């Protein structure tokens, strides 16, 4: 079975190189602009500054052949399967980013924080965060 995932926009970030990216947004990631394709103007109805969202990206530079990694790029930690980590290297490199909308410049351009994605990273979906989401309190690594 094959799936087609079409980008809805892209990230505009000061992060230009992989070496600049923190492991997680909470580790000092900067603000970044999200620029959506014009056809998605109506899809942002209801979003506003202060909205907590989950941004889904396609980590286009990730190595899709990697199946085991050292968690958090720490060679002192034993190798784990990528499905037991948050590594961008994985068979389907979907990025999951809990962020807050800082500013809505327009219905297709808004500033979010914090975001650890590279400039030009494709955005594939956006969902509103729910109260039961526990991104900041998760004990998983």
C-alpha cells in the first residue's frame, strides 16, 4: 500500500543547518513562521495568537534507512529502535511539534514557538492541541 502526503505549506526558520537544531523544541528552539499555501486560508479559521497546536512536518533531510539510534544523539546511551525514540531518522520521518501560535499575520502566515524544524521543512498537517495532551509532562524519551 502506498500513501501520498501533500505538503500544505512550509516552515520559515532561522535554523538553516541540522547542526543548529536542538533535539526538542523545549531545548531552546527559536520562533518560526509557518507559511501555508493560499488554498488553505479557510482551514485556519478558529486559530489565533495563544492557540496551542500540534504541527506535523515531513523531516525531508532525515535518513529513512535508520532503524536504531542512540537516544537524544547521546553515544553514552544504548541503541534503541527508532520507534522507541523521538529521532528524526526513521522510515517515515514525520515530525510532531507541540507549539503555541505567537502571532497571526494572516490566515496563511503565523509565528509559532518553540519550533526545532529547519527552514523550508514541509508542513503536512496542523491540529489543535487538547487538554489531555501531555507533551510537556511525558516521561518517555
